[in-house]
C-alpha cells in the first residue's frame, strides 16, 4: 500500500487527508467549500511537506502534542492528530516529510 491523499466530500464541503502506507492518518485539512480548493491544498502540501522549516509543533489544551504544516505565507495547510508523546509527534512530522511530496491523490467522490 502506498501513501495517498484522500479527497472527500463532507456535509459542509471538501477535505483531504494524507494517509501513510500503513493506513494511518498523518495530516488533515480544513474544510474547503470547493473541491478545487481542496485539491489546491493537496498541491500546497506536496510543495511544502519536504521542508522541515514549514512545520510547527504545538500542544492542545490537554497538553497533547501535534503539528501543523504551514504554506510559505504562514497559512496552515494541514494539522496532525493529537499524539501521546513529543516523540510520536516528531515521527509524524518525519512521515509527512517522507510521504507528503509524492503521495498520489485519490478522489473518493469522483464526478
């Protein structure tokens, strides 16, 4: 199984998720109004995922570490799940850097 971006329709728009070859979620997007905007978000992840400087590690209100991937303009492109440890969060960043630039795009709601 290869890494992939899954683009899908939700009740309120479109989202994408980057999934590792093992099927685990690495990065999820915000909700976009249009499918094209979600696909543009995927392209932005592909351009930015390989650069470590584009990541920020943060902590939730419950002090759980997670990371965000930023575009060159500082906008958040995607957000990770919450991790139990800083090491797990770091491993998530490494996975995103490894798989994000070349993951194929799968449209779960083709027209």
